[in-house]
C-alpha cells in the first residue's frame, strides 16, 4: 500500500511538472513576437 501511494505521489508530481512545462512553453510562445 505504501509503495502504491508513493507511485501515486510521484505520478502526480510528474503530471504537474509536465503541465507546468507545457504552460511555460505556451507562455514563451505568446510573449515571443
């Protein structure tokens, strides 16, 4: 159960990281005229 919880937390962190990366990329594209 502990291992599953750890994997879930790691998955969530990876997901938020990728979302942040995508958002930053989009922000850069918007500000790059």
